[in-house]
C-alpha cells in the first residue's frame, strides 16, 4: 500500500469517526474527534493531490496498475491524462518518466524527472531514477550526484544503491560497484535484481567465478518466469564470453523456453555462433533479434558484421548505414562497445564494416 493511500485511509477513518460520534451522541468526545478530523482533512487537502484532483489521481493509479501488469504501452495514456488534469502532479511526471525509461526514450524521461523534482524538490525516487537515466546517457558524475542526493533524503535507499553501483560499473570502477551492490544486498538480501546486476558487473570485470555465483544465487530466489529467463540469458552470455559454448547454449535454450520473445537471447546465441565461425547461423539469430525488437542497434550491427563475414559487402554497408541514420554515434566503432560491451571478435568485424563506409 502506498504512503499516500495510507494517509488517505487515515483521513477517511477520521471523517467516519466524526460521523459515528455524532450519531451516537457520545458528546464528551465529539469536540476532540471533530478537531482531529478537521486537522486530518486540512492536511490531506494541503498535501495530497488526490483530494484536490481526484480524476488525476485515478488516472495515475490506473496507469500504475498497468505498469504492475507489465503493460507499459497501456500505462502511458493514463499518466498523460493525469498530467493534463493536474500539471503539478510530481508523481504523474515520475511515472510517465518511468515508462519513457522502459521504452529507452531517455531524453523524454529526463525531462519528466526534471519536472517532477522541480515540483517536489525532496522527491527521493525521482532523484534515484533520474540517476538511472544519467547512467544510460553516460553522464556518470551526474548519476552519482543524484544517487547521493536520494540517499541523503532517504538513508538505506535500495534503488539509490543499485543505480549508484550501475554508474560505477559503466565507469569501469568495478570494485566500487561491487561495494555498492553489497550495500544493496544488505538492505534487501533476497532482491533478485541486485544479484543480476552484480553478475553483469563481475562479468565485465572478468571475474567469471563471482558472476556465475551471483547468477546461480539469483536463480534460487523467487522470481517470475520473465526474470528467470533474463538470468539464464545473462549467465548464458557469460559462458559465451568464457568460451564454454555447451553451457551457454543450455542456458540460452532454457531462457527461450521461459520467454520466447526475449530478443537478447537471440543476440546472445548469435554472438556465440559468430565466435564459432558459424556466420549463417549468427545472421539468422541476429535477424530474429531484430524482429523481436525493431530498431535493435546491437542486432542491426550483428547483421552487418555477419553479412561482411559471409562476403556480402553491400548488405553489410547498407545495414551499418541504417544504424548510423538511427544513431550518428555509430560512425565510431567504439560506440558498439560502450553500448553493449560485446566480444573483441565482434568489434573487430565492426571495424572492418565501418572501413568499407569510410
């Protein structure tokens, strides 16, 4: 139950109590409880948007329900209506920003988080999640500043610790990241996403033993099928990086059984085939990944590199030019590594494709 809903119920209880004592004629208590009820009502009207803007509150809550159901696209119109009905709702801006973040529209998410914070300067969650946007935008110092602010506003802040760790991971400050993840684990020892992120950090560090331990522990924790699919995919990709392909394909197959629509599984399998020199199979899997997630930059890059390896140079150039039109940063090969941390063999292939264009 949200804090705002709890306060609303307290307010409602106060009003009902006033009615009760009035009906029963319990005179000695009427005045005192009336005063309490009025105070609760005034505080609620002053501090909570749902009392002054009930329609906006309802739209915001409906959007939250859709988010909990995993229906991101269905949630967005509700948050937009909430903002239209109440342009000063910090929560509505925060929630719409969260949708934009999930849709990888980071500029739009940043605008909404900025708006939420301008309305509510002590908005802890908005600071933490704006930090997450900064991580995606590679503005890592800004990310650390926001997670520090979130922790100051609310000590023992789980998401601030996780997002701070992610910023350290992107900065390749792996020891600091691991310390931050350990802090998050102490705050909530059975939160599965912390172990997933820790596994990613350890994999990038090259500490595959610790990465495998983190992923294996995550699999023991209760989670939904979609989350377990993600864990198997990540552990499978870690095995790809280690060159343990039998284990990799076993985990990736399990991920596919749990979630056939997870595009990253196809990409992981494609990179494994690429490293094995099976370029036709790699191209097939990269193409599948692109179909599962349109405008998937990694999948488009993988298709281009696979076409190059197959000797289809015009197709390779066309695909990479498509990638540049989508994101001009891909004129530089290093962008592929910054965004996806792929294997050296794939990066080497990317350099050769870019050389064709330049």
